[in-house]
């Protein structure tokens, strides 16, 4: 459940309102889940470049999120 919560939150652009809606949760419940996830990951992901490292690890492990567009190469 923690991984799914984190992935939905990342794919929602770290927007808790959108992520909570996608997970059918109240925002406060999502905030509590994220607090537990952040504690397991040694603190707030918004500090010290942690968010980028987690996002890149997610991308490398599972492929790019659907909302990321692939750039066109010379046409």
C-alpha cells in the first residue's frame, strides 16, 4: 500500500489533492500515509534533492509515467 500511495502521489506531480482523489482517500488520510512514507525514507522528500532521486528511481524501475511526453527528434 505504501508503494502504491507513493507512486500515485509522484505521478500526480506531488499534488496531494489529485493523488487523494485517484486513491479514493480524504486528503488528511493521504497526508498521514505520506508522513509515514517520508519517515521511512529518512525525512521530507522535498528537501535536499530526495524527491528527484526517488522520482528517478521510480522511473528507472518501472518506466516513465504516462503524463511524461517523449520529445520528438528532428522531423
